[in-house]
């Protein structure tokens, strides 16, 4: 063992219980990656699983003293390599800090540690008649800390917005070990710069979130889902535009293309209509969801839907949602490897985005399945390929890039919710431009002058 590693272990050990420290290289190696494919990852020197804020502070003080990089991690379900280890780093896994500290129905807030799993929080607040809306498809495993790190979205964002809209305040351990509180637990507050918002989506590059105050809403009525089959993605997109233009407020508006539907059927035998080109799922959690579904069903038919099937009850609705939640996992089974994209365009440009993606698939002779948070214009084209075949791998990478270029051309962004991480570093510079990039680097420098927080991500 070299000197630095021995010193690192000794110093960490001095302020941590034995069970919080993992040094066995076989085990630490298993913390190297999140779920993104083809993103570089290094070998961690050590994994720390703190249970208290003081333990996190001890880790950061040690890292600062020895100039060792720190990679914060939640459940590692990320899709951009943002939680990937760098060589010789301390992986700081926050999964053991998983207590819900408070749920206040009067203040409509929850105060949580970062390792709380999204679905666990949702169920807990549900028992108080409350609702925490951000619901990534990975909600049964991903953590609130990771959701804040990536500013994650989900299925119901079309009505309720994304994580950023629900984070009121944070406790953050800074690079040098100091503890900072940002934001508020009040309904309003404008004191100073909005540092809370700055941390949302910062991918662990500015500090370690150790506590979050989250806004809650009253629990809405149970949503009912409608499935509409379309002969083309373009007609489905016309229906989406009409639904939004008419002022409807769906709690979910999701699209699956034919490739995705088939993949889900193959994986889970769900009996989805796999001869259809595009399946639109719309849901309403309004006081009279049946009436809303009827109106939206009529709009779908007017825009070319060949079949419109409202779910009969909550169980049938849940089944349809389950199918959508399985989409990425199902597409991953089609080929040995996948690259999952996350391009978001103004909803009015969605048809062009989807059509352009098909053209890219044809040009590169690849299978590219697509599912989308269509109401948000957020597409997930999934490039499926065989990474053992160098030519196919090259075509996959080029098509992935071309899809991002298309998104920017259409006035969109390279990432709607998965983040930049390692995967889209070069593309961030293109989206921000030189001035934006310089200022963002300046912010990073202010919070992390030694560059030890999640280095190699974002920039
Ligand atoms: C099947 C599947 C479906 C998915 N569906 C969606 C979806 O619908 N919408 C969506 O937005 N995403 C989705 N994702 C992506 C992923 O689940 C989200 O990005 C999620 O927010 C990551 O949470 P995590 O706990 O796994 O965090 P990780 O992947 O471990 O970390 C994510 C980032 O947050 C940082 N981080 C983690 N904890 C902290 C902390 N305490 N302090 C500071 N930084 C921290 C990490 O350094 C990293 O940069 C999906 C992923 C999968 C595998």
C-alpha cells in the first residue's frame, strides 16, 4: 500500500466507526459506476458510508488535507456517469443517511436525509394525505440526494414540475468540511442569492447534501390513465400539441414508440398493442378524471388515433404506467449495449425531434427505440448496439451525438433530466457557450478551489 493510501485510511479511520469504511478493493470496485454505459470510471481508494453529518465533515476535512477527490453517490442509478469514481477517490455513499426527519402537514414540508429512497418518501408522506411529486421511473431505488444532484424529473412533471421546484432548503457540507444551510422552510423567502437552486443539478460538484427541506402538496385524487394508439409519431405529437393548446392539465403525458412497446412486451408480456407505431398514455388526477379522459380521447381520435382505450380502474392504470416505467430497462435488453439519450425540446418541436431521430437511426442503420415524457418535450432515444462490433459502436456514438445536435438545432437542451456527468461534457460547452461556461467554472472554483469534488464531471 502506498503512503498516501495508508495515510488516507488512517485519517478516515480516526473519525469514523469501522463499519462506515470499506477498503477491500473487490468491494470498493463495485462502487465504481452508475448505470450509464460507456462512461469512463476510475478505481476508488476507499468507500465511506457515513451515518451522520459530522462523519461527512470528517471525510471532507480529510480529503481537503490530503487533496484527495471525493465522489458523492446515492443509489448509482444515474444515466450520465455523474456518480462514477475517479482514480484514487473517496466514494462517499450517502445511502445510510436515510432517515425521514420530519413531515409537517401544516407547513407542507418534509425534512429528509439524502439517502431516503424516492418511493419511500412518497409512501410516507402519502400516509399524511400529502404528495411529493417528482417521480423518476427509477423511484423505487433512487435517492433524494441523487434526485437533487441530477435535478431529476419523472412522469408527473408535465403537471407538477421537476425536483428543482420542490427543494426549499439544504444543509450542505462544503469541500473544506464547513456546514452551510441554504434556503428556507417557509412558504416564501428571497434572502440573498438562491444557492439552493444552484445546488440542484450540480452533480455533486459543489458540496455534499446532508439534509433537504422539500415542499409537499396535498395528495391529489388517484389518476386514471388512457392509452391511445397512433399510426405515426407525428400524429401522436399533433394530439399532444392539441391537448396542451386546449388547456388540459394531464398529470402524465407519455409516448412509447413501436420498438419500445415490443421491447416491453418481450420483457414483461404485458400485451401492449405492438403493431401500432406510437402509444400515447395520458392521465388525469382531476376531480372528474373520466370527463377529462373522454375529452382528451376525442382529441386523440380527431388527430388520427386508431384506438382509444381508457383504463377501467386504478389497477389497469397502474399496469399501463408500469409498462412505461419499464421502457428503458426493456430497450436495454434488445442489444448487448445501449446509450440512453435525454434530449428535451419545446413541445411544439417534438414531432420534428422524433422524426429526426428516426432519420438518424436509418442513416446509421441502427435500432433506436424512443420513449418520451412527451408532455414536457423530453425524449429518451435509446441507441441499441453491439459494443463488440467496432463499426457498430462508432455508428452508435455518432448517432448519439447527432441526436443531441438535432435537439440544440430545434431550440432544445442536451439533457432534460439525466444530467451531464461524463457522458455529455463536450456538449455542455456547446450548449452554454464560452461566456456561460467561464462563469460556471468560476462558480465551481468558488465552492471547490482545490477541485476535489467530483472532478471530471460537467466540465
Ligand atoms: C430504469 C431507470 C429509469 C430512470 N428514469 C428516470 C426518470 O424518469 N427521470 C429522471 O430524471 N431520471 C431517471 N433515471 C436516472 C436516475 O435514476 C436519476 O438521475 C436519479 O436522480 C439518480 O439518483 P441516485 O440516487 O441513483 O443518484 P446517483 O446516480 O448515485 O448520483 C447522481 C448524481 O448526484 C450526486 N449526488 C448523489 N447524492 C448526493 C448528495 N447527497 N450530495 C451531493 N451530490 C449527490 C452524484 O455525485 C451524481 O452526480 C432513471 C434511471 C434508470 C436506471
